[in-house]
């Protein structure tokens, strides 16, 4: 008798073996919460930090998917960045260069503009091969091109997938404008206020406290 997907009990091990682990995580993450969150988990990280990406996509997000009824996650993209003020705007220098500053800013604006689906979008970005490309709309003409008769690989449309009502232009207006600058400064203040101060990233707090 043929076996349909609906007849399978999808454990994490089966999902991984079948190559659909990420899809299952993203699908399960969209289910509504059944209870109010009680544990507050803070993640202080950088968008292009390999260790941060691995922790977020392989440990924190899967844990949240399973425990989101009792777990609330606060993401603070900043990490080891430095800021200065030129009299008008804050300027940021990031550990992994300008691309990381852009990634931090995109994810900060995603957190501000997309509400309850922000974590799903950021997981989608951080688990992709290219964090920055994963967030952006794909050029439809490019998708029609082929290389050696094979379709070109393309990044997932993370923002469009989870927040179709949010235009990419709105994200970029935040990134380039005063709102994004203000939000990133707030991330800097939150990071600098950590006690004890963070020594590395990813840096995790539970209910506002670092368990040493």
C-alpha cells in the first residue's frame, strides 16, 4: 500500500533523514502559541558570525519551535560592533565588515516591521547559504536563465515568504533611514548594558541574566 506523508509520524530524525528538516521547522514555527511565554531568552549576536548563525539555526530556533508556548526569544543583532556619532547620525563598524553591518540592520528592521514572524524570517536568512541574498526579492528574469541546462540556484524569499504584506522597499527605507539608525543605536545600548559585559558572541541571557 502506498504511504502518504500524512501517514508518517514526523520525528526530527525522520525529517533530517528525508532532507526536509528545515521545511518542517519553518512550518511548525507558524503554528499559533497556546499559552503565554514565561521564559525570556535573549540572543546577542552578529548576522555574519559563523558561530552565531550555527547557534541560531541549529539550536535556538529548533528549541523555540518545540517550546514556543513557554519561551519568548529576543534577538539583538549587534554583538562586537562599535558605534560613533557624527553629530547627526550614528555610524557603525562591524566585526565582519560592511556586509555584516547591512545584515544586522536588515534583521533589526525585520524585527521592528514584521512582528510575530520576525524570528522565522531571520532563521530563514541565517540558515541560507547567503544571509543577505536570502532576504531580498529574486529577479524573476534571472530565475529564467540557465547554466549548462540547469536552473540557477536562488535564495529563498525570506521576507516575502513570511510577511507578504511587507514590501522590501519598506525594509530598505528603515535600513537607510532614521528609524534603522535609531533601532541599531538601541541595540548598541542594550548590548553595552549587559552585566556582566559580553565576552563573545553568541551571548545568551535567560530572563535577563547570563548563567555563567
